[in-house]
């Protein structure tokens, strides 16, 4: 148990997702009061109920991280109920078919949509959901975090280091997350606010399920490539992220850690392929 986290307050954007819901539940187990920010209120409420059934304390808000006013309203309500904010997890994001190419590499006979058929709106939507939403949440909750000398934990990706095929907008946004994490860490270091990120390896989520699994649950050709390039020969489980999460959230463990992005990837980044 991380006693330093007890009675503190965590805000989790995208808190009903496969990965961030497990993070929210773990922080609640550690005695934190958790605010789930999610576009769909019903999904957020399901996470809150799970936390409460296990003895934790949580609330949820229907929030679109691209609308600053909704973030501000959530912040005001959280501060009114809990009086403080100590941890912000920027987990809202994901991908969308409008920003994905059908084929990994371009050919004249490429399947539609190819690169030239991607729309500006589709590209911008994915980039904004992942990066601009992170920026706005950090901006809105940052002042409250400064008062508690808190921490921001951004959610990055393997695609931030080397862009994955098919997903140019997502890859660009996650690369921007890493850079922004470093920028904020420097900007706020003297004020006592730490900013770090976690880069999950390959986990099966609702957003990528169709890319990684066939209808019968077997691996797609893309998944076969991923498993071949992952020394541990498996996809990650949401629980695999929790140790790194707690390390970064608890300043008795990581007070001198800021500006880093930590891969949790089963060795994917370390493997050269031979």
C-alpha cells in the first residue's frame, strides 16, 4: 500500500477505457478519491460503481476534453466536493477509422482509404483527441495541482518513438505527448509540479480490437508482427501498468523523477528483430 496516496484526489480523463479504468480502480484501492472524466456518463458511472463496491470513493463527470468549459465545470465540482487535486492522468484519446490508412505501405492499387484520401477533419479529430485534450486538461487542472505540489501522468504509446503504420494522426499526437511532457516538466519543475508519461506497449483495447483480432478472436497479421517483435510474446494486461503508475504518482518514490516517458512494453523497444 502507498500510504502517501491515501485521502488524496486523482482526476482520470478517459477513465472508463480499458487501461485507465484499471488505473482508476487501483488508485481508489490505495485510498485515493477518484474523479472519472469521460465523454459517456453511463460508462464512467460503471467504473464509479465498481470502485464503490470495493470500498473506494469516486465520482464521475461527462466531459469532452476538447471543450475547456466542460473541464472547468468538472474542476469546480471536484474542488467543491474534495477540496484538492493531487494527480491528473491524461488518458483520453484513441483512434478513428477516418485517420487510418487501409494498407501499411502505399501502392498504386492500394485499398481505400489510402494516404491521399484521409480527410483533414479525420486527421485533426484524432490528433486533437489525443494531444489537444491533454493540453487543455493540464491547463485546466494545473493550477490546482500546483497548490498540492502534485503530478501529471500523460498516456503515450509505442508509436511515439517510431510511428506505427496505418495510424499517422495517432502516431503524431503521441510523439507530441512525449515532447509536451518534457516541456511541462521543465516549465513547472521549480514550482514543484512533476510531469511524466507512461508509454504502454501493445494492449488490446476497444479502439484497436479490430486491428489486432479477427471476428473469431484469433490474431490478425498485424498482431502476428507485434507478438514476433515483443520478447515476452504476449499482449500487455491492464494490470501490467499499475506498478509504473503508482511509482510515478507517489512522490515518496519518485520525487526526483520528472520529464520522462516510461515504456511498459514487454521488451518491444529493446528488440532489434534479430
